[in-house]
């Protein structure tokens, strides 16, 4: 199913509401929010679900028994998961960044660590480099803003990555 900009914006607002709700009951835990990188108007398909499964497995393994609460939502606007973990925001950011950088599909995971103020903890705030584009050596934000690559090129690369991972 193709999603509209209005659907994506409404989903983003609902995700922020869910984050705020979970933080109210975090009791000193750190909130992690997972979404999947899927360019274009289709956010949920067999590839996004395989990516989501791999991301959840990596997160649950990395935080082992330190997960206080885990909520997942499989929406037409994309998969979402929320975790409250027993780790400081700094430690959680270090762990999720390592997953994003080392997992074979990590570049397709968008894992945010949400600070106590409700704002995502940035990579650059901890001296880490910004994420790279899927197709070139530029920063991902640069290519995204400038529409350097077509949606078809990006989706082809994503499918290739997932197919290699599944094999």
C-alpha cells in the first residue's frame, strides 16, 4: 500500500506521542525508538519486515536482559519498535550506533535514543560521524536533501542488501 505525506506526518506525531507516554513510565530507563529506512511511498513490504526482524534481533541481543519494556507496531507507514533499556543514554547511543555501523543491514536501521527531554540524542553530540549514503560516500542527509539518487536506485540497493543478508 502506498502511503501519503499526510499519513507519514500523522504517524510521526503518533510515534512522538508514544515516545512521550513511554518516557513518563520509564523509571530511569532509556528509551530507544526503531524505525526502518525505506524511501518512497511504500513503507511496509517483505523487505522492510525482514529488516525489522533483523533490527529487533540485534537490539534484543545487544541489550540482553536489560530490556524493561518492548512495544512494536507494524503499520502501513512503516514498522516501529520502542524499548526501555537499563542503560544510560550515552551507553545506549554507543550500543545502537555500533549496531547501525556493524550489522550487515545496520545502515537500514534508524535507531534513535531519546533523551530525558524527549529529543533524540545525536551521533555528532558524542563525536560520531554522520551516517553515509547507501550509494555513495556523501553524508546521507546531503543526498536526501539534494535528491542525488532516485528512489528506484535506493530501493534496488536495499533489496540487494536484504537478499545478501538472507542468503
